């Protein structure tokens, strides 16, 4: 399973992770802002959601 965290501002870069279904991803060091979170299995996108980090 692949996890992508994509900044919605043009100033950031896409962060990509290979994860298992029960794994947690630490976003503590992620800068504040709006992100698109995308989960893919193979080439299929199974989840897309907006993440707003402000703390």
C-alpha cells in the first residue's frame, strides 16, 4: 500500500510512504497547511482525503 501526502500549496514536495494496513504515519514534523492524502493499492486509488494541519 502506498500513501502520498501532497501539499496543496505549490511550495512543498510530495511525500511518499510504503505502509502496511496497521501502520501509523507520524505527521508531527509536517509544516502547517492543507494537504491531499492519497492511499493507493497497486495503481488503484482507494482513498483521497483533505488534511488540514494547524498545530
